[in-house]
C-alpha cells in the first residue's frame, strides 16, 4: 500500500444504502483499497455459526431466526464489543456496513463509539427494483446470476447444473417494496440525525462500480 493510500487508514466510516444499492461491493473496495478494517453488519454477524455459540449469540439467534430485528440494546452491546475487538481498541480505522441502522443505534454509536463519516449511497427506487428483480440463483449449486448484468449462457438455466434458475422470495417485486419501506422507516432517521452534525456524505450510487468508488474516495480526501 502506498503512503498516499495510508492516510485513509485511521478513518472511521459507516456506509448506508438500500438493499440493491451496491453497498456490499463498495464496502469491499473501501476495505481493500483504503486499508480499513471491515465491521460485519449485525445481520451477517448473527448468521455466523461461531458467534451463535457465544452467550450473546444464544440470546440473539432465536430472535433473528423468526425474521425479527434484535433489540437495539443487545445489538449495541454486541457491536461495540465487536468493533473494539476488530480495531484493537479503536487504534485502527474501520468501515461498517449496516450498523448503525436505527436511531437508537445511531445515538448509542454517537456516545460510545463515534465515527467520522456516514456515506449515504443513493440509488433511485426504479433502479433498485430493476437490479434486485433480475437476480436469479441456481437451486442446486447456489451460483448467483443476474438476467441483465450476469446472465447464464442459456435463458434461466444454470451453466453448471443445467437446472432452471429460481428467484429468491426476497427478490420478488412485492418483497423488494416491503424491504425498501422498512429501510426508509429506519435509515432516514439515522441519516437525518447525522446530517445535523455534518457527517453525511451523499454519493450517487447510480453509476458504474468504479465511478462510485472514485466519488467516495474523492469526497473523503477533501476532509483529510
Ligand atoms: Zn447450478
């Protein structure tokens, strides 16, 4: 890593975006290219078999398995511990995806953890629906496809297994609208909370992966 890139290493960043906004890809780029520690989202952490064996994991597992969100008090406690652990007690910078998501979490992070910027990845709703509704998965080998960006060689058939691809329930238009509604209900309050503190960087996510990352990097550079 060059010295020029090293200057990002102490940054504490939160990235927020709707399902289908491309935030996972950007988080990976930020982690790799800017040298930041990745903080897993609470959802990813709660699915981790190792975590589920811990004391707190045993409390959270049945809640999330019912499709519900864990209470903020528990999520806050778990995420604070996780961030301290991953950053060697805040010595390293981090990129967090999906936390804080609610106002209750945002207020806790503000008091107990702190961060420099909230990157708000914005993508128009029609584009989100187009992206998510084109997703397909092979029921046998679980390979992911996308009808527009990553199509199989034969229409709706897995290249490897030759079986018909399926659409996850989550990616059907009705479910997408429901997820968007849930996202807006919680995330907007968090974004507004941090906007008052001038910590929000709005990024246009409706561009190529490379351009979105470039915009993020340039916006951060302004503050370094
Ligand atoms: Zn397959």
